[in-house]
């Protein structure tokens, strides 16, 4: 098991994956925010209500990203703060405080307003959308023992690993640790891949649709050297009854007992 200790960004109190995102802002399925038309007006309309931890963390992430960007680009740094608005440093500190303590409706609204203001001044809308998408696309959910999402974390090394519908690894979360385990022999120099989606429907374009990229893996490109038979053999060996791609032993146990063990496996403490 490999521990990715460098958790550079995390936020507590995530919400259940099964809940639909109320504002289409930040959703586990990555690139969804990128497609959200009129994102800035949506964030604006959030002023009127208390917003969820997921939404809050997106706003916080944006502010931090903008703050970092500003400190890297000195000429931008010289822009004066808008009347009555805090500096980047103050805004970032506020964000962190809100993220730590949980936001009241008014401070949440303020953070959102700040994010919108800073976004408007420092990055264009496309850039802001790209940032939100990148955050969602590159972070991993942390699950509790009942497989509810309790948070998300950015693991920079793990974020470099591409998806495949015919992967040679599986990624599992053990508390705050991610484990990347091989499920088939891997040649030297061969790319490591795992399947991004938890319930995998072979050949279904919709499965990956929310991620916003077109998969070019061997299965999707139709270039498996053994053709359909090779794919069927892989699925028979590695597809759990729940649809997830797992280690062969787990798929076998699920097939024999009729009971999926993915949940237990995912929540085993590392
Ligand atoms: C978590 S990142 C993986 C690392 C990324 N390839 C990089 O170089 O930073 C996810 C992004 O990688 C690309 N990607 C991952 N798997 C892919 C696949 N099977 N086919 C095409 N693009 C893929 C997509 O652009 C996706 O949004």
C-alpha cells in the first residue's frame, strides 16, 4: 500500500454522494461545474441562503486559488482592494476560518460575494470555471464506515493517475490514506490506471459523461488485443456485483456469496 501523505487541501463534513448538488457548483463527478451555464450568477444567487459544506469549500478553494495567483503575479497584487472589501490575505484568512468553523448564513454569503468579486477582478469566468472543475476533478472523497462522504482531499500524486475502463490498478480509500493496488501484472514503463467511477457500466458513454472527457482507454478505443473476449474475461474476473472494478478475490467473493464487499474493503483502516 502506498500512502499519499501530502494532503495539501482538505475540508471536513462532506455530504453524501447520493444527494444531488443543490447549486451544481461542486460535485464529485468532476467536470460538472465546467458545464454549469451562468456559474457566476448562480454563486451570486446563493447569497440568500446558507450554503452546504461542499459549496462553501468550492468558494474557499476559489479564493485561495485567486489569492495564490495574485501573489504570484505582482502586478496584479498592486491592484487596490475594492472599497470596503478585504485584501487577498484577509479574504483568504476569512475563508480558512469559515472552512474551519462552519459558516453562518451571513458569513457564508459574504465569502461567496468575495469569491465573485475577486473572480470578476482577477480571472475571467472561463478561468474561474476551470479552477472549480480542476478542484473537483482532482480531489478524492473520504468515506466513513457507512460509506457516506465525510470530506475530500487533494492528493497531488494520486491526481496524476489517469482513468481506464480496463485498469491495471484499483484505488481504495482507507481513512485518510489512499491505496493504489495492482490487479494485473504491470510491465516496466506501463502506465498505471484505475477506474474513476464506482459503478462501472462497460461501454456506457454516460458513465464517464460527468467527468467531461472522452475516454481513450483500450476498451473505449476498441483496441484490446484479444477483442471482446479479452474484455469479457476481465469483467468476469474484476467486476463486482455492484458494478465496481475490484481485485479478483473481491469479485469472486461477491459472486459466490451474492454479497458485495466493496464497502467493507474501502473502509478497512489502513
Ligand atoms: C485526475 S486528472 C489525471 C491526470 C491528468 N492526465 C494530468 O496530466 O494532469 C483527470 C484528467 O485526465 C484526463 N484523463 C484521465 N483519464 C483519461 C482517459 N482515459 N482518456 C482521456 N483523458 C483522460 C482528463 O482530461 C481528465 O479530466
